[in-house]
């Protein structure tokens, strides 16, 4: 079994959101409970509402982007997808296509399944370019069967 995901996945999926939620969530709670006489700028209603809006907007943005990333491993017969709670195993025949999306400095790969799975119809992961390329070279027959390859 070979890892196809980047090591950056765990940092993006777990570390950054936890640090963001703890630090900025504490600041948000602090701004909501502080006495206006002790910290007039932070207790200002305009600051409170703007900070609350920004906090939840970034939280929503993280949810639709980095929370959806999965760790992906593969061998000749199966694709193993890990959401850091459970590992799911899917045969290569269940995969309809792989699509690479480029975003400037990084790229993500979207796996589309033939039918709905435990993780949904689509799974997104941040690939390690070197590991993915090595796997594709050593297993070309897998990628020839799919509609669209990387």
C-alpha cells in the first residue's frame, strides 16, 4: 500500500482549524463577555458583530475546503480513503474518474465514484505529486480504464 496524499493534509485538516477555532473562538468569547468599561474597543457592538461575522465566515470557508480533504492510500487492487477516524476500502472498479484541479501553488485531486459511498459520491485529497506520479507509472493499467486521468 502506497500513500498518495501529501503530508500537508494532516496540517491543513487538523492543526490549522484547531488553532484557528481555539485562538479566534476564545477571542470571540472574550469580546462577548468583556465589560465595556474594561475594554471599550473590543466591547464595541460594531466590533463584536463584525468579528463574529468574520469568524463564522472563515469557519464556513474552512468547512467547504480543508475539512473535506482526506488521506488516500492505494495498492494494485484497492483505494484506501481515511478521514482520520476510519479507513474505507474501495476497489478501483468503483471509481468513475479522477480529476486534477489546479489552484496556483497547489493542486487537489477529486475522486468520483460510480455510485454513492460512505464518504459520498466525490472525495477530495491533496496529492503528493511525486508519490502519485510513481504510483501511476508502476500501475498504468488502473488509470487506462478511467474516463479522465490525472
